[in-house]
C-alpha cells in the first residue's frame, strides 16, 4: 500500500493571551525574517510538537488522547484549515473533513446549495455532485428541509447533512472528529456503518473519538497523542490499552482522601483491579473476568460481627451502572 498522508516533524504553536496590534506585527516581522518560534517562550503553547507518522492507502486510523492532546489541531492541519508552525503534511488525494458542526456550510444558503458548494470545494464538478445528490439527501434524512436555509436547521440536522456530504462525495481521505457524538443513536450507527463501507472501498479514514468500542470495531490502527506528541502507534487494540493504562493506575491510592464518613475504625486505603489470574491490571476489557481488591487499615482492636464492602460503578459522566454489596461471612478480627 502506498503512503497517502505523510506527517513530518509537525509542530503547531499558539500564542497565549490577547493578540494586540503590537504583538501581531512582531509575529508578522518574525515570520517574514524566517525566525523560528522559541521553544521556551512562556507565551507560546505548543498544541503539537514534532509529530511524525505515515498513513497508508486504505488504513482506518483512530486518533486517541485526552482533551487538549492535539487531536483536533492535527486534523485541522491535515484538512488545510490551519497551517503548521514547523514541519509539513504531504497528502496524496482529495480530503473531505467533518471537524465541527456546520464546518464548510454557508448558513444563509439552503441544504441543496451547500451540497453543491461543498462538492465544489472538494474539487468535484457540478455533474459529479448531481450524480450523488439523491444518495446524500436520503442518507441525511433532511429531504423535507433540503430547500430551507441551513441556519434554520437544528444542530443534529446540520451534522447529518455534513456527514452525508463528506462521506458520499467519494474523497480518497475522510477525516472525522468527535462531532458524530452530536447525532442520535440511530444516526451514529448509520455513520459508523458508512465509515466501514468507505474503508472497505479502499479509501483512507482518520477517526477521532473517545468511544473505544467504535475505534476497536472500525479502525485497523491506533495513534495516541499526549501533550501534542505521539506516545504510541500500533494496532487499535494496543492503542486503546495504552490510552486506558495512562488514565488509570492498576492500584488507586485512597489513603489521602479526606471526604470520608463514619468512625474511621476501618479505613479503605486502596482499590486494585485484577484479572482472572490475580495480576493487577490498569483497565478491564468488555467480557473479561475481573476481581476488585480493597486495601484497608484497622484502628483499635476487637471483632466486627457484621462487615460489608460496598462498591458503586459509574460511567465517565457519573451515571450509575451497578451497585454491589458483599457481607463478610465470618466475624472480622484484626
């Protein structure tokens, strides 16, 4: 497979604070004189720093990382929305991107007009867009409003139309940010199916998402960004495991917690996640047998006739998943 995206020593710097007229002309003179941005300038934030990797034809690459890791900045540079401070991106083929709600849409134009406008931006002829027009409208589900100005669309409607345009105009490279999370569950499922269809046709997909299940099922490769740098590049499964390991330690230290209730006679000091062989693991995969070990300390002496360990599991948004309480069968003695 040939290389369709080559990223070489890519860095992107942003100036912190207000860009007043004096600072603007200082930056302008620096660029004209060919001077580089100082790495240790406290007023400069490096969103990306020396990023290098290749993407081959037909690969589906999932980009993972925490908020602020540089994922969206990388996609914007690949999509030619912004330019790099250092390094370069070499692209072979036509790129279609879906990075933010309404990106590339003119709010005063109708949905019909915006479909042809986006197709023209992608380098397609009027005839090529017309040939795909019915498929785009059918996929988006906005047939009734196709001749209504986009400014009157809901956020979900704009996302549906934008994805339909980006996916159906047959770009060689499709770039998608987390924007799909805006749509409803049924449309997200259709989008994921369309991404799979695009990849099976031999085209290349760059996919940013915090949904590990989507990346695992769709992608063939994963790249993890941290503080603007590539910290892992491998299979999608290995990338997810690496990302999870950086977010969660095998043992959570709770000894310093102050938000406690009770008498303090028994104190939980740590929680450890173990696999079915009893070895500590940073995260558990779906369907895997795990055990949860509680570490504690006891103050004083005596016997507890009734001792229970209670655990509540929450999603990353704080919604409860399940609650488990286990009573000790024998008296607890120090």
